[in-house]
């Protein structure tokens, strides 16, 4: 299916859902199958076909997976421009591009974006209130029926055993107060709405905007000038820091800098998945469709969790990506485990090789199982096995670059982790860290930045081929997603039809009478 046919099919489905009043019913299937609006689909396909566009490389993974540390090492020469995920700044989406001079530009949510957020916020409030009302009614009816049943039991007991029987002896069920009923209903409503990620994320973002005070960002200068990376870091805080004045309105930050690793590339540093802030996670998922190549960052001590594999399914199956690399971050932790130290006899290169082999074996085992279960996707799974695992450490590279200041690491909260990491490595591998020169050499070895740079360089060389393939695969995956959406919706409608057809009308009437009695 070519791009124009896909757009027509998407528009027809969108129109049919609207005309038949099926938008609400289809919403969970739309989310599950990564189906996007026709307008957005058309825009995405147009961008993919643009001449002379840069190859888009996504850095994705869980929160606190080590994405920012790796990018600081890879792009910013170890300078902490993007703080670690433990700090709030990684809430922002960051797009990195090559340029002669250092600069940054902030993209704010547009009036149209804000209007959509408000509409979704209102829908969330309506749904929330509806569920709360239903749950309050259910709980009160339940308590009313329970009280009547207990009263009947008491009456029967009194008649059977006489008035001398203690009426308090009957088991009691605690009666909730009105306030407790409301709180319980609100908890249930929140849990029920969690499934609609877009709805929850829009509500979350709108609430943040309200708290900051609705500002007019149209008059703000989005350009940021800085003489160096440290100055840029400070200036960005008001846009993407936790307490930043304009943080709730900041959609993305584009940073341009003179770094050869960025030539012909656009690197997208996404907020993390499994993020407690739903709007950030939803933004990450929305951006995956724009990437031509992705590096999935997974901590070596928690490698390939369910969250990582869900992300892999999203990019490979639903977004049609073929160029996928797995990076096991925090290599210093991998070689620092007691078992690796003992097994390698305190020989650092051996420990690194052992850790990499173990992680590769884990990846190969998972991909092998996927090939058996989904043989139609064999090509991508085999490609991932061929690409292997890159074991790396952004922190080790930052330590290598800042080694001349190691004496002051312990005194600064910002570099305290460097001090602790170096101490642990020295204890585990004394021969590899018995002098400053050897320590620097070992830190650079553990960082393994060269392996990631090599993959980026190869991707840039194959740019045209990768982008052409991405367009074909993306169009096909979106066609498949639309097909699955319709199949699931038809099945759901068929199931509902059967439920109505098979319903016992007399039984329903009896239920209505029983409920009416409880109201009097």
C-alpha cells in the first residue's frame, strides 16, 4: 500500500467512526494499535519523503536507564548538559543537531495543542465524575442491602432464641462514612481511567499549566544563546527544570552544536517510558514514529525487562523500524558485581567480555523465542541478534573527561557518584587502576563510546537506504495497525450484539424491580 492509499484508508476509517458515533468505543483499540490521526499521518509521511532531511536517531528507554549519561558522553564530551533522570530536566524532549555555533531553540505548545489538551482535560473530568457518581451509588446500595439483610437475621434470631439473646453478637461489617465512600470512588475512577494514556496525559499536562498560571508564550523569544555548554545548561532550566517558569508550556528543546558525531543526523533524546508523569511517556511514544534508527537503553543490572520489550515491540512491529540497537548501560555496575570480579580473577577486560557475553546470550535467547512465536517478523529479530549488545557507560566517559578534578569529586554532590564509582572499581580491579594513566585508560575502555560512535557513523553512511526502507516499512506497519483496529472493533461490536441478543429480558426486569425496592 503506497502513501496516498494509506492516507485515504485512514481518512475513511476516521470519517466512519465519527459518523457512526464509534469514536469512544474505538479509543482503546486506537491506543493499543498506535493508530494516529489522518492529519498527523499525512504530515509524518510527507516529512519522511522530504529531500535532504537528516537521519533521525532516537535514544529511548526506561526512566533512569542512563540515557542522559550516554548522551552527555557521546554528544557533549562528558559535560552534564542533560542531567541524569533523577533530576527533573529529563522531562523535556531534546533534539540535537549539527551546526557551526552553539545555540538552542525552545518549541512551545501551540494554541491548537493547548486547545486539544483542554478538550481532553474536560473529557477526563466528565468521565471521572461519572465513574465517581456510579461508584458512590453502588456502595450506598450495597450498604443498604447489607443493613437490611442483617436486620432480617437479627429479627429471625430474636424470634428463635428469645429477647435475651445479645443482638450485638451478630458479626458486623464496617459501615463506610460518606467521606470514605467518596474517597474510595475517586480511587476506583483514577484506576479505571489509567488505561486511556492520552486522556490521562492531557489532564496531567493541563493541570501543570493551571498551576503555573496561564501565560502567553507567543511573545517569548524561543532562541537561547550561550557561549559554552555550562551556560546553556543554566539557561535551559527555566524552560525544562522542575521549577522552571515556562516548563509546562515547553514541548521540545532543539540544541545545535558543533560536534562531528551529529553530521547528517538528528538525535532525539526522549523522556523515559515507565515515567510516573503520563504526559512525558505519551510524548515519547508519539515520537517513536519519527525515528529511522533507535538505540534502546537498558541498565545492565536489569537488562531487557517487560518495559524494554514492550518498547521494542512498539518500534519494530507498530512503527516499522528495522535499525534497532540494544545498549546495556552502566557497564561499571556490570563488571563491579562480586561474581564478575571473582570469575575474571580481577582482570577488567575479561570481566567486561564476560558481562557482554552474558547480556548477548540473554538477548539471543529472547529473540530466538520471538522468532518461534512470530515467524513473520523473523528478519527484524535476526537483525537484532546480528547487531548484538553494546555494553557502555556514560558515567565512565564523564569521569575520564573530568579526571583532572578527581580530588574534588567527593566534595561535590554533583560528582559524588564519580568518587564512589572510582573507589569501587579500584577495589575490584587494582591492576587496572593502579595509576592515573591506567585509570583513565580503563575508564575510557569501560565507557565503550567508540562502539556507539561506530554504529552512528555506519547509519549516516547508509542514510538514503535506511530512510527509503523506513518509509516503506512505516506505511506497511500503519496499514497493518488500521487493519487490526477494524478487526478488533468489529469483534467488539459482534460480542455486544450477542450479549444483547442473548440477554434474558425477564431477568433484566426482575433486576430492575429488585433495585427499585432498595430505593424505598
